[in-house]
């Protein structure tokens, strides 16, 4: 686990903690585009996007943040599931 810091909107330092998301890829042959989006209110920000070979079966995605954060996972731009991560 890695810890960094950044300034929040009030200019105060916030510690960023690193967590790992373990994602199971869809079955089949070929490749799949994996997108991880951080949900903040009504908006979503892409924090990870990469094409993977489905033969990998599962991947690890590192995210850094603080507090409790919701992430949405997409496979080939189709919604897969949500993760709520406590940092």
C-alpha cells in the first residue's frame, strides 16, 4: 500500500491511499476494453482504461484516493458492476 498526499479544495493536505481492484474479465476469445470510472455526485471520471486479452481472465487495477469512493466498471463500454472502496 502506498500513501501520497494532495491538496483538497480548501487547500488542506489529504492523504491518498492506494488500493487494488481485482476485476474478472468476461469469458470468451479476443480482447476487451476495461474502463474504471470514479463516481463523484452526478459525474464520472475515467481513472483507468486499457484493452486486455480475455485469456488473462482477471486483472488488478490500482486506484488512489481517500475516504469512501464508488467506482463503476465497464467492459467494452457496457456497464459491468460497482465497487465501493474505503481508503
